[in-house]
């Protein structure tokens, strides 16, 4: 029971972090693996919490009037296509390979987070707008379906490039993460890559954290949380890289 209680509290923390900026899965994945789950099952189990967390956040953003519905639905299409393909690859690889990929991607997302190239590059009123939008969110979907961890940072970068501020970008982000998780989850269920008990306790915490995070995002912004998560990514990527 102590293990489940810890999962709930960590789920609350990571739900808060995920909704504000992203990267919470870099905390939950190592924890699930520490509790004895093979890496690929931890990857699937984590999706339950992500799904529940984003339902609560979407409702909060929508109620506050910060949810650009049309744009979110349009970009969810290439994201879902990429997510399904990424999830299929994720269930095919070995636990050791997944751990190695996770460590590598942790470092990569950390670099993107620190330098944040989206701050200096805006993509507005271009003839190739639709095509580039499709490619950006298809690639993000591939990554999200495969690993999930850190996809929030990539989605915020994508929405920033397309001209959205961080609050609306966060609203779009939680919707797309919900959609891509919904698309990828059946692949993990069919492949038997989920521990439902751990996933439910993690998910209950994620719901609470998602509500708190959405409130904080609307009122305060994301700078502090982004710095916190960046430090967390560096620490856990080093641990995973050496342990693998």
C-alpha cells in the first residue's frame, strides 16, 4: 500500500508538471521501473495517468476560455497518425533497448528545452504553413507514441512556432497529449504492456495534479516549472544512461 500511496503523490506532482510545461514522465517512468516494472510495461502503464490527467486539464482550460478548439482538432490528426506508429514500434523493442532510447531522448529534449529555438523562430503566413504544420505534429506524434516522456516540451515548441502564447499553447498541448495517448493506449493494452493497479493509483494523482497545474498555468506561467523539470531531466537521464 505504501507503494501505491507514493505513486499517487508522485502522480500529483507529475500531473502538475506535465500540464505546466512537460517532462513529468521522466519522473514516473524511472519510478515505475524502480518498483519492478519492465521498461516497456512502465511505458504503457504511464499512459493511464497521462490520459486521466489531461481530461481534467482540458476541462479547466476550456472553462477558462483558453482553448483554441479548431486548431487543436486540426493538428491532432497528424499527431494521432504518428502516435499509433510510434506505439507500435515501442511494443516491438526489448526492455534494454527502450531504456537506452529513453536516456538518449532525455538528453535530446533537455538540449531543446535549454536553448528553446522556438523563441526566436516564428512560422506565420507562409505558403507552406499547412504542410509544415502536418510534418511538425506528425513527428511529435511519433515521439509521443514511442516514449511520451518530454512530448509536452515539443508540443509547446510547435505551438510557439505557429504563433500561440504559452497559455493557449498549454491548452493545445494537453488536448493533443490526450488524443495521442488515447490513440496509442490500445496498442499497449493489446500487447499486455500495462500494470492496471499501478496505472490507476498513478492516474488518480495525475488528475489532481492536472487540475492544480491548469489553474497555475492560467494564473502564473511556466518559467519556474520549466527550469525545475530541466534539472530533473538531466538527473534522471544520467541515472538511466549509467544503469543501462
